[in-house]
């Protein structure tokens, strides 16, 4: 049976991604960092649907924690078919009020986290036709006012995806990226009703994205064997 590890897999987009892979028959591991009650609630919700995902706790920006998580993963499953680097954080602030600590923390989770997870996973994916999927953002493509650090981190993740895809292609490991647009999750809760309506007006398909829209794109990339190095925008045409 194929396996999938989803970082940040107990909430929002990550939780939706986990559900779609469970539906496809994958053994799924949900990584989370600090919110254990939410992680246990997500696991219980999946259990009620008849699925049994495993929870593994780790701050993906922490090298030792990622190494320990991967060691535990491989001790249980022995192989990894799909790694989804979904864990991410954002910060809304003008640049002159953005501290170095805030900048560094965003890059630590959004970019360093993907790097650490990939580095620990690659050797075990060799020969399995493995697949790595990085979850970026439309802001990494077009930029967002008052989200300079977040936009820069997601742009870096896109560049990381393209470079790693070329590096790992000879080893039959594919690396792709999904780039969500405006998705209806808690990450957008800071937006006012007027701001949200303005964003919706800019979306050609006329609605917010759903976490399931991103999840379906991830499954597509995982199960399409001749696609690598791509950035798949999931935004209803937003920003195009």
C-alpha cells in the first residue's frame, strides 16, 4: 500500500489533502507542531469516517525534530511514496514593522521546513518512483501587499521546487508545486468582509477556493507520472 506524509496535515488545506489521499487508499501520516487538541480531533474525525491516519508531532523547522519524525515514520512503514510539504505560516504586516525574528520564522517554517523534510525523505524514496509536492501560494508568484515575508518565502519555495525537480528526476523522484489562490481557510480570517468581496471580484471563477480544490490538485500531481518541475496554480484564475 502506498504511503503519504502531509506536514501541517491536521487543519485547513493539509487536512483536506490528507482526506483525499485516504480516499485513494494511501496509508497517511499527519504531521502537526503544537496544537495537539486539534490534531487529536482531526484524527478522531478521520476515524469516524473509517480511516486510521497516524499522527507525528514535529516542528518542521527543527532539524532534530524532523530527523526524529522521519525515523519514526520509516520504522512504521519502511517506504514513503508521497511527501506533501504543506506546513506554513503567514504574517500580515507592512515591511517597516516586520521584525527580523518574524521574517526568519516565516522562512524557517515555509522554506527550511520543506528543505529538511525533503532532505530526510529522498534517500528512502529512491527506487520507489516517489513524489514530492510543495504547497506554495499565488502570492509567491505575484506578491501581496503587506505580506512581503510570506510572499518571498513562497517564491523561494517555488524556486526550490523547480531546482529539486531537475536534481531528482534521474532518480525517478518527481517534485511539483501547487500554488493556491484565495482559499476559504482560517489563514484568511484577518480579511474584512469588504476585502474578501474585493478579492472574490478579482477571481474569474467568481468564488473562493475550497481546501478540497487544492487537495484534488495534490492527488493529481501524485498520480500523474510524467509531470515534474511544475507549478500548478489552484486559484480560479486569480492573479493571471
